[in-house]
C-alpha cells in the first residue's frame, strides 16, 4: 500500500500549471498570478504631505513665527510656484510638497488668520513628508508570481498602474459519476437507488480550489456508457471519477476508460476513509478516481484533488494546509492506515483550537462529515493520545469545503 | 473617541440580512443558506451493504457452510426474490439487503465456486449492514440556516434531494472613490495625481466577503459630482466611500452626500491605522466612509466592512475571526489607540504560528500591507510583550484579502 504522501507526490509530479491568460484587474481576485507585477510608476511619485497643514521652509518654522500663506495645493492640484523665506502653502494629506519647502506645519499646530499662519509647535525638517518612492519604485517587482491574488494584491497592482494582469487559466475539471443506482436531485429515483451527491460536492470543491467544474452526465453501469462519456474530456485539465473503483465485479469505469486508452495505476492507499484510488492518464488528461462512498470521496478530494487544483493553477506542489490544535477527547491508538477523524472545533479559554472527534466515524455518514470543522490527522501506528495532547488537523471550515 | 468594538456594534445593529432567492444547487457554493435544508428522503433508503460480498441468513453463515448463490444484486438493481435457508445473493457496496437476509459474508471471507459459496469466517448478524436512515431521515433538518455553504453542504443537500436552495442575495455594495488627483489604472494621470487603488481593493474585498461590488465612476472634488454619483446607489445594500473623510477643508464627500439627504455620524475611532470613519444612511442605504489612505482603507474594511458583509449576507453579527499565535519580536507598549500591526507569519518547530511585525508600520505603505499575512491586534494601552508571548491576530492570508 502507498502512503498518502507518496500518492500525492506521484499525482502532483504528473501535473503542469495551466498557461496564462490576460484578465482585467477587476476580475483577477482569487486568480493565480502568472508573471510578477512590475510597478509602472513610483509611489508616491513625488514628496507628498502625510498630514493636512502648511508647507514651508523648516528653518522658518520656529515657535511663534508667522508666515504668509501664498497659495493652496489640494491633493491633485500641485502648487505651481516656489515657497520662499517667510512663505507657506496650504496643503493636505497627499498634496505634493511645493518646490522650496522642506517642512510641514501640521494643522493642529497652526493658527490661521487671513493670509497669515502662526507656528505653535516648531517644525522638524522632513517630518510628515512621505518621500518619493517610499512605498515602491517604478520597475520594482511588487508582487511575485505565483501567488493567489487577494484584495490587497489587487489594490497594489492598481497602485502600480496595471489595468490587466497575467494569471493562470482556471483548471477545467470534468467530473464523472457512474452507477445505475444514482439519480440527480429532483429527478425520479430508480428502485434501490440513491441521489448523486458526490458529483455536486466535488464540483463545489473544484470551485473552492479555484477550478472550473464540468459535471458530465451520469454514466450507467455499462462499459460503453463510460467510454462515450469519456470522449467529452479532451482538452480538460483533469478528469475526476467517483464510484466504481472498488475491488468488486463492478469496476466498469476502469474497464470503460481502458478501452479508450486509459493508462492507469490502481492504488491501495494506507488511509481511512478512502483506500482505493485510481490515477492515470486518458490521452493527455490526468485522471483521478475517488471512491463512490461520499465521505471517502470528499476526504480523498481534500487530500489529493485540492493540492492538484493548486498545482494546475500554477501554485507549488504542496500538501493541504495543516493547523495545530489539541485533542478534545482521548484518541485511541491507530492501526496501519493514516486516519482522518471528523471533528468539531471549539476555542478554549486559553485561545487554543480544541478538536473533538465524533464518536462514530462511519464513512457513509455524509451528514456527520458536513457538520465537521476539521479532519484530525492520525499517522499510521500513532499511539493513543489523552485529551489536551497536541494534534495536527486539516481545517475544512476555512477552505470553503 | 469610539472603540473599534463600539463602532462595529453600532454599524452591525443598523444592518438587515438581504431577502432570500432561489438558486440551483450547483450555484449555491459559497452562498449563505436562508432556510434549513430538510431531507426529502431517508439515507440510506433501506438497509444496504457496507461491503462487497454475499447476503445471507446469518444463522446459515457458520464457518465452513456452503450456500447456493441464487442471484446477484448490484447497487441500483435490488434482488426481487427472498433469501431462504441455505441461500445467498451476490451483493456489492450500497446494494439493498434482500428480503430474508440479515447478514453479509464479505468477499474476502468467501470462497466462490460456480453457484456455490463457502463461508471461511463466521458471519455476525447485522455486521457490514448500514441501517435505513443511518445517515439521516426524511424530514430531518440536515443543514441549519444561516450557514455559508461549503462543498460538503452541497453534497449533503444533494443527498437530501434538493435541486434548489434558498439563499440570501449577495449584498450589492457601491464603492465611491473621490479626488481630483486619482486616475484609473492605465488612464492618463493628472499632474500630482496618483492611481486609484482603494476602489479596486475594496471591490475585491467585497467579493471576498461574498458581496457584489459596483465601482462607481470616480467623483471629482466638487460637491455636485459627489451628489450626482450618489444618485446611483438607490437599491444597493451599502455605499462605501473612500477618501475625503479627513478633518481638512476637503470633506467634499460628506458635504455632497448631505445635500442628498445623508444622515451621518462622523466618528473618531481609537485605532491605528484608521481613526476617522463615517457611518450613516443615504435614504435606506447604509453608508460607510473609510479613509483615503490605502492601508487605513483596507484595515478599516477588514474590521468593519467584512463583518457588515457577513451580516448583510444573513450571518450573525460578529467581529472578524481572530487567531492565536505568538509574537516573533518584542512588541512595544501601545498607546491609547488599538493598533493593527502588519506582520508576517511562520510556523515554528512546535507548530505554533509566529507573527513578526514589520519594523516600519507607515500607513501609506500599501506594498508592506500586501506582503503581510496577518494583523496583530494590540489593545489600547497593551503592555510591551517579549518574543514568544501569546498574541491575537486577524489572518489576512486565509480571508482572500
């Protein structure tokens, strides 16, 4: 049996980032930057005031001095002249410091009377002045690639004068559910049948991972149906199948896809829930087969599909983010398979994250998985742990999953 | 001066969740559920097998017994007859347990030869059988509202046979930037001008918070321009303005909006960066005015706009999520204003989150804010802290911000 890490490493090694596309800045939030953002201007573009007040020569700004106000320079309306001895210009936060001035008398320390202003607190040269390029300089790489762009990055790219950005294309992931027993929600349910939940959960998970899901029509349990549906995946970045990947007589997906050229590995992974996983290629399209059991399908998707989406989106190959916390109950010793205990989270009085597993961990209980906040990671052969022991977990509540 | 908590409480008290709308299940990911999801069927709908194997009467499943295989029942194809003494039916994971059977001989413990199967490990009654309703029962509220729907919720709603869900409408937030000195990225920059970055950062933050941004055209520094633009916000859930909210001569936004009926409070908040905040109503539309300074604008948006978006989206009124970590450097004693130190995060060998503030915290340095992972929260008058001391923070890296 493979370990979870071995399987993930093999999958990720086989994936390449999507090519870039150009998108409008306003559409770039959440996308993965494909090329560094190079500032096209210097910020601030000249020395500007950090406060509302008066620009003057600092040597004139002695306590009690009175200066003539020779003009005003709101932000965006620089003063055209020069500040000479005994002169000042009314300025505001963001105003360009006029030529000749090297000090700012802030409003709170100024007493204005007509065209005269009196200094009530001595001015320090350079104080309250933001220097040219204090934030960044033209030509500087202000955002490195790859990076998933947050709101602050969008603001920074705007400030660097970029109306367009190069981002990786969203990976398109086809999702194929199979089985004569499954029906779409709201459609007639065959005798002994159940509703298809995996395809929709996986599609939402693809969205959460920044991809574009394409849910294929449900394929019935015939080799031909699978093969026909498989034709629809050319040009996709990945095919995810669910169901049919057991050791029983009904491995029809695999048979069907093999007839269409699928090269695959059938892996048994030392994990719970999960275990059987299929990975291979259908022509140029990587294929990941997760179990049909809904809890196993989602846990496998968190462990393997989310990192695959990140990699396809241009981010480095990496496991899902792991958080630290403490056990909220006794955890029994683990067997040879890595376990992923569905757990609720709470924050204790000390501010620590306490993860308490549900007492029953049946892999068919989708409701319980949906109500979980985290998966506690239990390594193979991990010893029993008392309540309060440190544990590692994958948080589901912050992943959109 | 108001505290951050007082200001947030006042803002949130004034906001009401948007009404519900019906969306297709496939479009419901990330939306806030407006009514509980009541399961429309029982899951599993009948007793089903948890394993591949043979259904039989448990009393017949003694070690070494040989039974006749009278049929096969793949998932979705229930066996029509009844299992009698000495008989068995081939079944698979998810297959309905046929009438008469109360035990499952798993495949690994079965020896098949033609239409006979021999028991190699005694069968326990009820073992490997998932009982009707083990996951949930028809009529049960499987997802409570309000809740932001993750991928697992989508799967659970599908399993409960819901092709449509009632969710709160995305709050529409108009964003108004003002100032003669600002230009859109890629457009000609006026003398002494800068690029408008706040509107785009705020729009992305609105998306991150589940809202729909509407960036209004930049209003010049005239009262009339503001008033004209303000006409465009009728029917919006919120107006966010940026810039113009200083104590200087250029409070044109406020003047402009007042002429259009704005009722507002001008608040000074005991916080850094930030301080001036405007909150009020323009007719039925709540208005939030954040500072023009890009760092202050984004920090104020994290503290006030994100919780407002959550509340408008139907979620409870609450502050942004706070995480615990430890200080990566000495933190000086704080003054009377709550501080929000821009910090990088790393995970130390013990798995703890270490937040190290940038040495310079100038509120005009957007690049530094964009490179930060978290805001370390420093309460008013907080004492100095040594490296390694516990601290609270708002993580920006996981909020899409």
